[in-house]
């Protein structure tokens, strides 16, 4: 066995989930903090890789055991880092929120904290798994763990929503699995796929179509996005704060490591336009929403469009941008969903029409939420880094006056994002105050503000310098030559 | 040669009168322990002996059986016997014929005992459900026996047509599946639990045994492949709107049996050859198919034994009346969620289909496992939302644990199952 | 000296970040003031008159992306840096009193410091990505401070327009929250194109260092016009050039100190400043004359139209905002003209310097005007021109300062404005060339005294007697703007010394003639003989007053289209197609199918057997087939 530290870090959340389960019977806070602490080793290891540029490899043994092979290189460390960081923050946030929610429902939080660690451990495992089947196994584990949370602590018609979530996520995962199997039978067993690997055309097309369709469904891009607004809106908010930023982005990672290195170049322009279309569509739909959680859900659709666009550009910049978008969107969207959770907790509403002037309700919250939006809009947060990288990737891939329509579409995409971001800020935080009193300072607010602050700090050197250098160094291997 | 295992089986039969004196559950436990012990006598089938021994003990712990305890024991012993016969057939082909006959005999023994258990609630419905099982199963066995003889002595095609039909009856493949739904819905829970774990595993093992003796003719294999694929789709669609536990699980069983049947028929239609599979390495397609069959049988059987084992009512067509959380794992295993036990047979089936070059079959299987998700979720919810506080029973905990452990330690399990 | 530059740039930000943790308003305010003062001092220490981009310093940030923290010290950035940092200092000092007791001081003081740093980044940056950081920063600060009064209270002081005013279903009044949104969205539109252009430059040339680009020399020529025009959208929106002027006018909902600093003296100048400092590079691009011509035309158009808006507006700050836009137009046009002349073989840098000087001339005149009228609004409680008058009697110092600043603004000799504006007019006139040049420059010069003296005349000299007693402003307020307005004379004197040889030439120019005509009319109409009105001009006046109906276009049509498009797509496609297909049709089909399948389950054994036998027959058929 190699790399025991990787397994220890990934298993710890799952093992401590049981402790959190037991603790949740007595105290939600205790359970929340156990869940947060359980993710620390993962955060530390992924930080070493992401900031230090180290690579780690783990193996449980040969043969069928190779399903559990792990790797941690800066490229996937960016994803694992986001997962663990957001996981820790959301765990802290969940303490007051779940107490409130459980009280509302008259049940205990035990299931939430039992599945929390399993969900995050599974998700991190999916990003660290080398073997294609391993990826599938971990992502399904994450899906099933999160299912419990929707079912138990969700809102609205949560049973119907759970079915929707299960069915579509399952379809997505199975389609990916089918694609993986085709790859596997052609000798490609683990990620990252060495560039230059080749398959017979028919098998290649089949595998790529399956993986793309599965990943798109997971990412909820245009046309297969139908499940996301419902699920992310009705899930308990801490889960939404994890689903939206970290789970759906998995599809992008899957495309990056399994599909992109094999993809025929002729497919890429279509993918580019599809990404832009998704981003614009999601942004337009977000603008329409009155339910703040649905709004954020559509905004996720939009951001996944950015990610598809980044991937489709097939150069180091694009792949780096994809990882950075995952990071910036992850932090930003986590802040926003947690903010929505704060409103649910203290104002008992998700309806934007009933908000307005909330800056006065809690200015720290407002400031953090604005930073969250800036992450999405790519202004002076780590989101700006991803936006710049994306723009460079675009022009590196398509340079010349003949691509003017692409540039216009790209700019339109940024504008559409800006429109819903700033319109929402205005509708929620500015205008005549509609709410009396002052929002309390609790653990939830601390988590929100800390996440927002981190998303700003990550823009600054030397953090951003090392992130960018390390990710891009490892993204080289994923580019189709 | 007289096999020590057969002698032991005869000894069990001779113990029957004891059932009148002793509470059946002690008897069942005794048989369980004996099965456990026999694992040492028959190293090739040691895994099955151990597993069955443990399961039967767990089932015996859960209910008072009265005179029916012996039935439980016998049905378990029958599976063990069938498994033993299967492994012997592979190991000693010269005695294959006699072991095959022994397998069919074990199947008969299992059917009778399970009939008794299904009907043991003594209500009208119980008996009706049990009767339907008995009738279909009897027809099935007759066809199997007849077909087997035909296949050996006259024509493999004709023989396999009959045998295949027999297994359709026996396994509840649509359109001969209707008894299954009624038996699950109307039988007593303990009967259904044994039906699911022993009553389905036995015919599957016998199927493998017979295939080792007389390979299926390719024309027949095609027909049954088509039937199996249609049957799994039918079951999963029908399951979508099924509401009660008994019915959901019945459709699930039909689907699982169809997966198993399709695996072997796929191999015999497209020809057995060596395939190189990821994770497993190079092995004959038939071995992979056998693996799928055994794993499907184990998944379905263990999970359902756990699920029905938790019910304490008179017949199984009902909502669970207490919350047994370990059963959620059993449901997930049925759904095929990795890394639980139920994931592996589906994965190997898909791998097998693709490696043989039948992507279409793989896609049908994938679509089916998608189609099935909503009704498994319903079952899942019923388990969760049963009135609290949480209760636990031996079978459910055992099977849930087995689903997890066997799933995660799949590499070990597979080496134990491949003869 | 490099350290001085970095200190000058980052001290305000450091102060404003620290201010977030200071509980009391006073503490926050003085902390930022001290930061701004130190920054101003360091900007002087860092001043180094040198060739364009001559001295650059770079620290790698993300070298793979071409992103360096790099600054260049030269004549342009040195003067601009001093201008910005000293104006920041004066205005934050002024707002210590002006903003006293206002709500959310934390927000205000943070964004003031944050703005200063962002603006100084733009000023000194040699790397365009680094510049973009500042560029987004000033946009963000502008948005934040326009909407500073987020509660949308006190419409008479804090809004733009008359509450309740509507034209063809579109609201013609702008509360701060809405004005902020308009500003950021307009800027975002330009910035998106700007970002693409920078990426394009990096992808094509491998560097975004201005000095590096200049060194590339002829290699830049391959760039083509597309990135230039994408680039241009950034400065056009940021500097509120036509047709993006609207956001600047409604930006007057911000506190007056903000209007003075951001929307008059500095941030809006960032766009034209960038046009000036990039001109030497862009002049190398093939076809650059089209680009410069576009810059000049946009600028001239803005100058004329915004002057008309200033002339017809009925709010103090709106007049000043219109005049700001007009002056930005002059600067842009002068820069464009300089570029064109440069391409025709004249020395480019001196011509650009002329355009640049107008930034300085305008900033030091406009900032005191805003601060002074801020004091007026503060004291009188109204923002409407004509609601209060004869203030010269009550606010003597303020009135004096306003007169000085206004005369400089409109270009009266010997104030600073005279030299900078007249020289800029020359650039424009020569750039257009011939009669059209004279006409454009003349029109611009003619309009300035009209709107300028109208404002002064109707508020300081004439107009209705104030209803309440009005005091002179607090010294912390009047000292900064009086000092600045006196500076217009000082700078004017300095310029007179520098350009003594050209003074005569300037006075003889047609632009100055037009100015004199305008001045005469303005004095007559607004100072000596007020109250002359003409019915005939009313329709024309209305077009100007309604700001060429551009708000109707932006708040009405564009919003209507976007809003309804989004809603239509949502209901028709998202709900109509996707939701129905996936969540209604699909479940329905499977539900019906499933029910049909389950209907076989009759419970009747003989039927069961029948089905099974039918199945067996099918098998037989399949085998035989």
C-alpha cells in the first residue's frame, strides 16, 4: 500500500461521520464541529499540492484493488481543496442552520451529520481517484449520501425532488460509467489519460458521447439542466451550498480528465458555443427568478457554461481557467447559498420580493454576499483570476478578427452575469429597508464572512501565483495536441 | 462414490421427526451450525456453506418458527447442496450428470420447504400466494427435468427450449412472472424472505450447473436473451408505480433474475470465448456470466432477506411497521449503488456485454438500472419513514453488513465465487 | 523611488482596510485622511519627469499570464499621480465634515480608500492586467459610492430627477440604488469588451506591458483594428462618452464628495487618461487613423451633446455632471486629434500632453465646484437649480471659490482652464481640419460659458431668496475647495509662464472667439439681465432637458427587451419545453406504461398460466425464427 496519508485524509470524514452522528443526538454544534475538523487533513494535503506543487500517489494493491488508486496533483488538488474548504465552512455554517431546520421539522440532525462526512469524503475521493471505476464509485457514494439530506431536511415537495435528484444524477453517473467502460475496454483505465492515447474511432465517439452527456447532465448545462433549479432550491441550504459549487462541477472535472485528452479537435468549436449558450441562458434565467435559491441555482447553470467554455478551448489556459472557475465559483456560490440560508434562518423567507434594504439588517452579511457575487462576475476576487485566464484562453484558441462573433458572445456572457449579479444585489440589499431589526452575529455569519474573505485573499500574490503556476504545470498533460 | 455431503443431507432428513418435539428455530440454528461446520468438508463451496449457515442462523433468531423451523433449515441446506453440486460439477466433470440431478433434487426440496413457510401464516391470502408459487415452480421443475433429459439424449435445442421455459417459470421471468408478485405480496414475510434468498438462489445455481453439463444451444439462447431483456424492462417499468413493499420487491426480483438470465444467455448466443476484462483480467466469458449470476442471486437474496426479515406482520404486502435503518443499505445494494454488493453484478454484466461486442445489451441494462431508481427510492423511503423508534433485527443487520463488506471486499468475494 | 510609488498606491487601501476595524466614525474618517495625505506626499516624492514609459518596475504576479505588478514613472503618470492623490486628500478631508453623522460610514470610508488605490493603480500601471485590477476597482468603488445612500431616502437631496416624473411609461427619476446599477452595468458592458481586447493583445503579442508593447515597435502593427475598438469600449463607457453618458449623469445620486472625486476629477478621467497613454502604442497599429478618428468623433459628439444637457438641466449637480461629460469629450477628442496629427507626422507626445493637461485643468476646476455645490445642497437642503438663490450673500467664501473655479472651468484667461482648454480645442480643430474643425471647436467653446454662468448666476447671484437662514459651510469643508479654486489661478499663472509664447496665438484662435461670444451672451442672460425666456426655444430645451431621451432608451426600451426576453424564454422554453418534457411528459408516459403492465396482476391463476404459456409460445417462435 502506497500513500496511506491520502486514504487517511479521505476516510477520516467518513469515519468521523459516525462520531458526528452520535454527537448530533446531543448537540448539533458538536456534530458540526466534528464534521468540520474531519476535513482538515484533506484541506492540508490538498493545500500542499495546490500551493506547493507537490504530487502524491496512493495505491491499495494490484488487481481489483486498483479501483481505489488515488492521486493528488495540483490540477485535481484545486478541486479537492475547494471541496474541503467549502466543506469546512459549510459545516460551521450548518450548526445554527440545522438546529433551526431540525426544530422546524421536529426531527434530529443525526442523519444530516452522518451523511455529511460521507458526502464530502465521497466527493473528494471522486476527484482523487485514478481508476475510472473508482471515480464512479465515489461519485455515486456522494450522490447517495446527499440524497438522504434532501429527503430528510429538504423543503417543498421534497420526496418528488429527491426522486428527481436521484434519477437524473444517477443517469448522469451511469452514462459516465458507460463511457468509462468503453474506455476501459480499450485499455484506458485510469486518469489522467496520457495525451496521445488513441482509440478506434467508433469506440472513441461512443465513449466521448457518453461521458459528455453524463457530465453535462451532472453539470446541468443547457438542455439537461431541468433538475438543478428544483434540487438546489429545495435541498437544505447547507447542502445547496455544497451541491451547487462543488458537486455539479465534478462534471467539468470529468470532462477535463477523461474526455478532453481524447477529443477530436473538430468537436471543440461546437463545445465552445454550447458553453457560451449555457452561460447566457443560465444568466438570463437567473435574472427572472424571485426565489433566491432558485436564482442561485440558475446562476450555477450559467457558471457551468463558463466551465464548459473553458474546457472547450483545449489549451493550458483553458484548463487552468476551468480549475480556477471551480474554485472561484465554489467559494462565491457557497457564500451566496449560505447567505440565503441566513435569510431562511432569521427572516424565514426566500422570496426576493420580500427582501430589500437588507444592508441595514446586517452589513457584514451584505458585504460578504457582495463579494460572493463579485466572484461570479469576475471582479477583484479569485473570480477575476479565472475570468482573465478564461479570456486569454479564448483568444489563444481563437485569435483573429474573423472570430469577432465569438468575442461578442463572450462579452455578452460576462454582461449577462453582471446583470443578474448586480440586479440581485440591488433588490436584496439596497432600496428602502423592508425588514426591521438587526441580523444576529452567529457561527453562520462567521462562516459566510470567512469564505468571502478567502475568496479575496486567494487573488493576491503569492497565493494566486503559486496556484496558477502549479495548476497550469499539471494541466499541460490534459491538452489534446 | 458416495459423497459425505449427501450423507449429511440424508441425516438432516432423518432428523425431521424432531421438528415435532423441538421449537423449529433451534432446529434451524442447528442446521445453520451444521452448514457452517460443513464448510470444512467441502472447501470448494466453503463460501456458500459459511454464508448460508450465517444467514439461516440470523433468520432463525428473528422469528419463532414452530414446526416450520425445519423448513427453513431444509431450504438453506438445499441451497448449500445445490451450490456444492455446482462446484463439484465444475471440478469433476465425469460425475456431472449425477450432481446435476442432485441439484434438481435440491431445488425440489427447497420449493417444498419454502411453500410451507409462505403459507405458514395460515390465512387465506398466505395460502393463495404460496399455492401459486408451488404450481408455477412445479411446472418449472417438470419442464427443467424433461428438458434436461431431452437435451442429453435427443436434442440440445429442444431440451434447452424446455429447460429455459422451466427456468422462466422458476425464476419468474416475464411473462411467467405473475406468480412472483402474488407470492411476494401475499406470502408471510418469513416465507418471502426465504423465497428471496434460498428460493431464487437455488434455481440460479442449478441453472449454472445444468449449463455446465449441457451447453445451451445458441438458437434457444437467443430467444431467452430477448425474453430476459424484455422481462427486465417490463419489471422495471411495472415497478415504477408499485406502492407496497411486497410488490416493489417482487418486480425487483423479476428484474434481477432477468439480469442473471441475460448474462448466461448472452454468452451462449454469442459464443463462449476468452475475454479480457478490466479489473478481472482474462477469463472465459462463461465464467464472467456465472459470476454475474451468482452475484445477482446473492445481492437480491441477501438484501430481500434483510428487508422482509424486518417485517413482523402476517403478509408481506404492507408498509414496514417499524423502522429498521440497516435496510436502507439493503435497498441501495439492490439499486446497485457502489460500492455495495449490488453494484458489482451490474458492472460485470455491462462489462461482459461490451467485451462481447454487444453495446446494445449494455445500454439496455444501463437504462434499466436508471428506470429502477424511482421505485427503489420509494422502498427506501418506506424503510426510512416507518414509525420509529429504530428497531433492529438480526437478519437485516447481517445482510446490510454483508452488502457492505462483500461489496467493498469484492476482490476477495470474486475469487471465492469463481470455481 | 519605487518604494515611494508603491507606498503612494497602497497606503489608502491599507488605511481603508484598517478603517473597517475601527468602531467609531471619526476614527475611520481620520485614518483614511491620514492614509490619503501620506499617499499624496509619497506621490510627490515619486515624481520623476522622464520619457514616456521610461522607468518601469515590475514584480511578477502570474508571469505565465503576463501579469506583473509593474509601474512606470514618467511625466504623465507622475503628474496624474500627484493630481489624483492630492485631490483624494482634499476631498476626503472635505468629507470628514460633509459625511459626518451619515449612515454606513464603514462603507463610505472603505470605498474611498479603496478607490484611491484603484485609481492610482490605473495611473501608474505599466502592465495592462494590473491596470485592469484598478480599472475594475474604480468601477466597483463608483458603483458602491453612487449607491451609498442605499435606503433611497430623501428624494429631494439624494435622488436625480423629480420623483414621480414619467415619460411614456418610463420613470424619469433615479434613486441611488438604481443609479448604481445603471453605472455598473454600463461599465461592465465596456469592461467585457476591454477584457477581451487585453486578452487579444496578450495572445497576439505575448505581453501586456505598455513599455514592452512600445518596444515591440512595428510588430504591434499586426494587431489589427478589432482589439483597438474592443479596447475603446472600455474607456468610452468608463469616461461616459456618448452614447454611454447616461450613467454619469445619474451617478449624481452619490454624496457630493463622491461626485467631486470619482465622477468629476478622477475615475471618469481614467478612460481618457488610458486613451492618452496608450496612444503611442496604438499609433503603431496598421489602420490606427480610423481608431483615432473614432475617438475624436465620439469625444466631440459627447462634448457638444453633454454641454447641451448641462445647459438645460435643473439640478446643481446635473449641470456639473453634464459639464464633466463635456470636458471628458474634449479630452477624448483632443487625444484622438493628437493621434491623428501624430500619424500625419507631427510629434505625438507633445500633442498628447496637451490633451493630458486638460485632465488636470478640468479636475482642479471641477472638484471645487462639486465640493462647493455640495456645501450649498448641504446648507439649503435642495438639489434643484432655481429653488434657492442669492447665496452669494450668505456663503461669501463659497461663492468666491465657485466664481473662481467656474471661470477656470469655462476657460477664462488667465485661469488654468483657459490654457488647457484652448490648447485642447486646437488639437480638435486641427484633428478635424478645415472649417469643420473650427465649427466643432467653436461650438464646444461657445456652450461652456453658457451653462457655467447659468449655474452661477441662478444660484449665487439671482434666484429666489432662501426661506431659511443659510450659514457659511464648516471650515473643514470650505478650506479644501477654496484652496483648490485658488490653485486654478496658480496653475494658470504657471501655465502662462510656460506657454507665454503661445498665449497670443491662443487668444487669436477661433475657439476663443466663440468663447467670448458665449461669455457675453451668458453674462447678459444669467448675470446682468436674468429672466429672459423664449417660447420658441422650448421644444429644443425639452430635448436637452430630457437628455435626448436616452434614459428612455436605456431604462425603457433596453430594460424592457431584456426583461421580457428573459421572461419569455423562461416561460416558453424553460417551463414550457424543459419542465414539461422532463417533469410532466416523461413521468406520465412511464406512469401509464407501468400501470398497464401491472394490470396483468389479476390474481387469477388461470390467467397467469395463460400468459406464461403465451410466453412459452413466443420463445418457441423465437427459436424457430
